[in-house]
């Protein structure tokens, strides 16, 4: 995934939905992201996530929200601004629930101008070509896993 993102990472604001242990967000920071937000609700994963943040980042450039992705996305006051890159790795059976959440119009405010949204999912799952104002750009397949890349491009700058 990081080779796909390439030069989009330096200075970006990164959002990791279903963050698990936080490895993806921590890697984004190590590759130049200026700030990362992790959203995770599983207590076991949260324990590891917080330990990893403590050990690897120190916390000043990464915020952890211990709640469901649906709750976080319904609370724009928690977003801390717009994100340049949004990554979601939901449990595969929940990927269609995630796509339905992104049909809500307020979600568009989550994205900075020309941001990218990447969803990891089972390769056999076909995602919609539009998610709110995000347009499907390309898919990448890695065995049984796939990444779907969307771009948020049709919003006028604030």
C-alpha cells in the first residue's frame, strides 16, 4: 500500500479506520505523514495499539479513538480537520457496512481536497464505484486480498 501512496505521505494527515495494532498509521508517520488518527473498538487491539504508540511514536503526532468506526464517522467534531489519506481495513464481512456509512453526505467533510481513500477487502468483494464524493480509481489484488483506491476530487476548496 505504501508504494501506491508514494509521495502523498510526506506532510499528510492520515486516518486509519479499524486500526488494529496501529501498524499502518505508525508506518505512515515513519514515511513522513505529519499526523495520524487511529480508530479502533476492540479492547485487545486497543491495548496493543496504545502500547505501540507509546513505544514507537510517543503520542504527540498520533491520536487514538477507542470507539467504533461508525460512531467516529458520525462525530465530525472528533475529526480534527480534514484528512489527506484515509485507510480502512474492516473485518471483511463488514466492508459493505463501511461503504454504506460513506454514502452519508457529511462524510465528504472528512476528506481534504484531492485526498485518497483506500479500502482493504476480500478480493472476491466488488465495491461501488462511488462512495459519497469519492470516485473509484483503481483496484490492486494480492492473492485473496484487494485494495480499492478512491479519490475525493469533486469538492470545491474551502
